[in-house]
């Protein structure tokens, strides 16, 4: 594992990064879940394959927000040196 990889994981596991990513994931994921899966949610008829897709609806915004946070923190740290 390179030094940059360790820095990436260290930043990704920071409390504030996790909090921000979870908050964004809940908001964006819920909106997307209702848009994409609202019919089966309201019908209370969720097949397993749709449940897996819906879970991914929350994972993607989490990963995007985490990645953006890491990039912003690294950029800020680089400019502080």
C-alpha cells in the first residue's frame, strides 16, 4: 500500500467525512430510491433484486461524497504547505 493510499483511507475514515457522506447519502439516496423504486415501495412488494438495486442507490452518493471530500481535503492541505 502506497503512502497516498494510506492517506486516502485515513481521510475517508475521518468522523466529519463519514458524517457528511452519510447525510448526503440519506438525502440523495432517498430521493433517488423514491424516483426509481417508489412503485414497489408503496406497494410493499420488494423483490430481492430490487432491494439490492435500492441499496446501491444509497452507496453511490456515499462514495461520491467521500471521494469529493478527500479531494477537497487533499487540495486544501497541499495549498497550506
